[in-house]
C-alpha cells in the first residue's frame, strides 16, 4: 500500500479530525483574506484594512460549524449562509465569511442527490449574491459580488461531480463483485454437476458388473463339485465381467486425468450400439432378455445415447438382483417423433416391486431420474399390474427450438478437470435424494 493510500485510509477512519483541520484551514484563509484590499491602486494590498470584532466572531462561528459538515450538511449550510448574510449586511469592510458557505454547499452537493443540489445551490447563490449586490458600499457589479456568485456555483457543480464519480465507482465495484460471485457460483455448479455425472457412471458400472459377478460366482460355488465344467464356464463369465468392469472403471476414472495424459482413455462412451453386448452379459448370467428396437438408422446425440444405455443397464441389473431366478425381461427402444422411449419390463413376483422401492441406501432409480432430467425428459419406475416392475424413460432427441440436443462425450476433460478440485458433494446428493425417489434397488 502506497503512502497516499495509507493516508486516505487514516482520513476515512477519523473524519471528525479531518473536518476539524479543514475548518482551521478555512478560518486561517478567511482571517488572512480579511486583511487584504483587493481593489488597491496597484492591485491587492496587504494590511490595508483590519476586520472588526463582529467579523472575527462571525468567521470563528462559521469555521466551527464546518467541523460538523458531514453529520449535518444542511444545517451547517444554513448556519454558514446566515452568518455570511449577516457579514454582507454589516461588514465594512467585508470579511470573506462566505468562504465557509461555499465549503458547506460543496458538502451538501457531494452527499445528496442532484435535484436537492440544484434547489439548494440556486437558493444559496441567489440569496448571497442578491444581498451582496443590494447591500454594502460597493456597486452591484463589483468583482467581490460576482465572485460570490461564481464560487457558490462552482461549489455546487464540484460537489455534484464528486458525488457522481463516487456513485459511478461504487457501481463499477459492485458490478465487479457481483460478476466475481456469479463466476464462482457457476464454477461450483459446473463442478457439482460433473461430479454427479461421474458418480452416476461409477454407480452404473459397479452395480451392473458386480451383480453379474455375484450371480456367476454363486453358480460356480453351487456346481463346483458335481459339474466342474459348468463351474468353469461360470468362472469364465466372472472373469469377463470383472474385466469389463475394470475397463469401464478405468475409462470413467480416466476422465479425471490431465488433458494430454498419454494414459487417458480414448475408447468412445457406451451407447445403444453396444446394447447387444450388454444384453449378452445378462443372458450369460441366466436372465432371459428379449429386445425390440425400432430406432435402427437413428443417430442419437452422445448424451442421449449414453443415458439410454445406462438406463437399460441399471434396469436389467435390478431385475437380475431382485426379480428372482425365474424372471424374464423385455427391453424396447422406440423412436416416437422427437423422442426416443426406453421401456424395461420384467415379470418378477409382486413383492419384488415393493422391495425395490423400499430398499434404502441405493441410488439406481435416482440416477436414472437425474440423467433423464438433465436431458429435459421424463422417467417413471414402479410395479406393474399383476406383478413385476416397469421402467419407462422418454428422452428428447431434439430440443424445443428444433436443434439437436447438445452432445456430451465422456472423453471430454474441459469440465471434469474442475471436478478434481471439488471438496464436497454429499449435501447435493442428499438434497436430490429427498426430492427424487424414496429409494431404489441399487
């Protein structure tokens, strides 16, 4: 901090001291000027006149009033104006008591609004100039009379200019602070959204593959002694599922790497083009799945394609975990106008649906709803009439303006790098859970 800035800070901290020093300086100027004769034969003359006791008293009172100019600017202006008028009417020779009224008028203009400045300034100029011109031994056009008009006008204009500049600087500073807060809030929002997206992907990957590993490991343990060939096949499925889980986890966690990292994943995000592969893993785990599609030839935006894949993956994982060994699943992907509709049905027992909705601690259904909501779609999940469960999602392929929904690639690192610096997400997830779903089977 420079010396000038430190001095300004001290002056702002002690305004009464500053006003007292200003009042003393104005008093000194008035006293000194009262001894000078501005209209001498050879210019201003020092010591040509001497102020009387009344003039000295008026100067002292006017200077004392300036000490309180910040606290009561209008009252100080009224007092100094009255004292200046008295001096103009009685002083011979006149003392420059009007100097105090000029300072008080400047203070009023700097601390009030422009209409008040205009009214008060015109009134002060008119009264003081009129008294100076009409009273006293000097002619009305004398330089001292015109000087009162000029100095009061400049005081009002200067104070208004200072007030306008202060308001402008304050507005600029406030706008900058608001812009900074907006940038910080936007950065936090983007980080929270990206962390939530990565959390959904991790949940979907882990829940799907670990469920398959659990099923196949149970089959292998059950037939290990009696049918080793079948146990070997089940263990092969376990190895394949675990390898797929590791690959997807590596791809998802790799999003947090720095851009340009040679170990960053380059595999494209999963989508409906891998639906047959996904369904095959469930069929190998013993879950019969039928697929019906009418979207062949439709190119979906990356965000919609990924959401559709994850919804089907999570729904089939829930069927595998909760619907029982005799359950069957049906998957349909239908393009209806500007939307693509995803439906997953199963024929599990009736108590299965209630278990899925009442299970605590899971985020599967919540993750589905969050994915669909992010794309401005809708998602419903609940028990079917007669038993089983139904998951139905409507994903808009195009926005309301007719443009294609913005694509989001999981290999993008422009926003995920910010998520690595975030420190918390628990509160956001908890708030979302309380409004989206009472629970889900994951």
